[in-house]
C-alpha cells in the first residue's frame, strides 16, 4: 500500500504539472510554445508509466478494488487533459496556417480565428472544470461502492463466525444433556446401591440378633 501511495503522489504531481503547462499554452507562442508542448508530452508519458506501475501494484495487493477505483479516477483526468491538449494543438495548427498567409484580409481572418480560439479554450476550460467535479463525484461514488462491498464481505464473515459459534453452542448443549443423563444414571445406581447396602445391613443385623438369641439369651430366659 505504501508503494501504491508513493506512485499516486508522483502521479498527482505529474497531472497537476501537465495541466498547468497546457493552460500556459494560451499565453505563449513560437519556440517557447514548442518547448512546453514537448514537456507536456514527456509528462503524459511519465503519467502513463506511473499508472502502469499502480495497476501492477494493485494486481498483487489486497484491497485492489479501492486501488482500481482511484486508478480509474486518474484515467478520467488524463483523458480530459489529453482532450484539452489536442484541442489546443488543433487551434495552434490553424493559427500557424493563418500566420503563413499574407495580406490584410488574412490578418482579419486570423484575428477572428484568435477570438474563436479563445472562446473554444474558455469552453474547454469550463468543460475541464465540470469534468473535474464530475470525476470527483464519481470517485466518491466508486469509493462508497467499494466500502459497501467490503462491509458486506465483513458482515458475511461475521455471520459465518456467529453460525460456527452457534453450532459450537449446540454441540456444548448436546454434551451437557448427555452429561446430565450420565449423572442421572449414576445417581440412580448410587441410590440403588444404597438400598441394597441397607438391606444387607438389615439382614446382617437380623442374623446377628438371631445368633445372639439362640446362643445366649434363650438359655438365660429359660
């Protein structure tokens, strides 16, 4: 999990950096613009490598569902970033074509194209911000779904544990019932033995009394 979070921090930094550079393209021209575009391409390549590393960690880790939710969120962010970059590049290409033309008429057209480009970029910016809010909402929904799924799994495990405990209590109850039966049988045997012992004692006592009677007391009385 620590490795995944380290990759995620690097990825978030790379996404933020690439986003800022894409937005800088509206205010730069010429060679500086080309350099920024190259830097953005390098950042996007780094972003894709980091996401591949995160997918590899998620495949070999517990709690991969939550990780995959976060990866999907970054997939959407990268898609939005790529669309905005492509839109900016298309506008740049059209502006360069217009800049290669000569004459006042082409200058007016270029000015109109510039205004349209600004409107498109402004629309793309609003789209990007709306997509960010939507992505955040979807991310929260996915995380809630993952938490709900994990909660259901935990509840099922707890249910299985309780069922096993109940089965164990049933076994204990059966053992207690069996023990009570054995103790009852032993008690009856003890009572029976006590009765037999009392009868034996009475018989012996009677026998002794007869012997004393016939051997000593009878002669004395006669």
